[in-house]
């Protein structure tokens, strides 16, 4: 049995500010190689047998009741944690869904089975609640690769640009941003900003930024970060796999390299890929995102076949093997520790920082609400089958509650 104090090293991409920001020309491309490899560590979780797992699951259930807590689990954590969250009245979702569910749930304590930035987002949206993380050292390569001070210096070189950051960032980076986005709403928000004539700074994922730039033609300066998991998918290897399974549909998260995205039948957020797996008529799928999502796909579509996209070729050894090493730190024992010793697992933020970061998050939430209302309210005079950003912006201008979206 492995000890919980064993660690494994992982390389991640760290942008070099002097190279990335040397010129607007260089910064606008994701192909300039202006990143270096840095080393981070992830804890190797204890391996449990079936009897131990069941014992720990019962302990977590009892502690959740005792602490009057609810468990929020990300799609990428271990299957037993996803099932446990659902079995105890919690939820499984992406980072934004987790935070919104927690904010709306009456529980005063949220156990966030995810990584640090997810705990911070939950804290920002639920400042009055206790936010617990099973392992407070569980991080994210995108967060690590976008230090707040360096990203702020980068942004300061382009004061005329609107700063849009992905949710996979620290509270400090979110506080520097004008908008926070998730992969499920990023295209719509950037299209909206582009229609207003805004020039954009995008961070931190270069692949997602390039995908959005190609889709929207927006004028974007890209920070050069990447996700350790999605960056490993290989276009050539994926093409070979498709040749072996010619009838399979390829599902790709846009944090993947462009060569992988180009082969996709469906490109989208984790939730979007899950819905495609459930509702598409295909019976076989090749999935290019964290393997944690395969559990939900199998549950909702047990009659279908799901294949993990390749992460290494020609005999190479994969780094993450399509499973986030920091998500893996959310073990059952870690959940027990968090609920038993809450003071050691709490996520706290300075009030001013939380409020500032909350502005960019709330702007996204308001946009999401407005976007949904615009598309579903057929009684309003601006409803049209033409869902262009210009018409949407005009609709927003007529609704005072959304005026901040135009600021």
C-alpha cells in the first residue's frame, strides 16, 4: 500500500514574461515557444481496497451529516467521490456549476472535491460559508503558470484592452480581470466583446485562447499557459486511433492543441462533451479530455463505448495519462481529514480580494442569465433567430439590470 506522503513530480509550462510580452505581434500567437518547463509536485493518493473504500465512504457520509455539510465534486475526481457526492445530496459538475450549486444550497459548509482555484471560487460566491478542500495543496498547471504579479505586469502593457481570464486561475488573477469565463460561455462572451470593438487580453490557456480567436476573429493577446492534461493529446496519434475506429465520434475539450481540435466532431466544455456523449446517435466515442469524465459518460450511456484519446506516441511516456494528478489528491481519506479537522482545510480569502474577484465572476453570471433570457423569451421585441452579438448587445441596452455588461 502506498503512503499518502509520497509525491510525484510533473512538468508544466510557465510563460516567460520577457518573451511573451516582448511585442504585441509575438504575444498574439501561441506558436512562438515563449514558455519554459517548470516542476510541480502532486501527492500520490493512498491505494485502497474495496473494503477500505466502503469503510471510508460511510465515514464521509457520517461526517457530512455531523458537519451539516454538502459535497461538491468535479467531473475529474475519482469515480467513488463523484458517486458519494450525488448519494449525499451534493452534485457533480464543472467548476462554475459547483460554485453556483454551493451558493444556492442551504448548507453552511461546502466540501469542494477539486483543486484550489475551485475552492476559492466557491469562497468568492459564498463568503458567509465555510469552504473546505480535501487537500489544500491540490493545484492546477494553468494556475501555477499564471502568477498574479507577472500576469498583472503583462496586462499593464496593454491598458486599452479588456482582460478576460479563464476560471482556472487564482483569486488574485480574477481580481485583475474584467471578465472571468468558463469554456461553456467563453465563445459567447468574447464574441459579444468583439462586437463592441473591444480588444482583448486572454489568459491563461493558449490553446483555448487560440480556438476562441479562430472562431470569433477577435483581436486577442494570449498568455502562453496550458493545461498539463489537455496539452498532452496528440493530433497524429488521434488520427491513427480514428483510423482504427472509423465510425467513432471524437469529443475534444478546446484546451487541447489545435491539431487535436481540428479532428473533433464536437468541441466544447466538459458538460458539453457529456451531453454529446449522451444524446449523439453514435455508439463509440474517442474522448480527448480528462478521463474522470468517462465515469459520468458510462453512467448515462452504458450501452455506448468510450475510448480515451492518446496522450503519448512512438513509445513515449505520458505525464498525466489524461488524469489530472492534483484532482487525484482528492481521496476518501483526504475528505475525512477535511471534515474532521476543518480548520486545517479551510479556504479563506481577504474580504477585499474576494469582492474584487467577485466582480468579474458576477459579470459572467449576469451575462449567462441575459444570454439565456434573450434566447428563450420569444415575447420580447428583440427576439430573433439571428443570435448575433450585435442584436444581443442591443437587447441588453434595453434592460437596466444588465447595464454593467456594457461597461
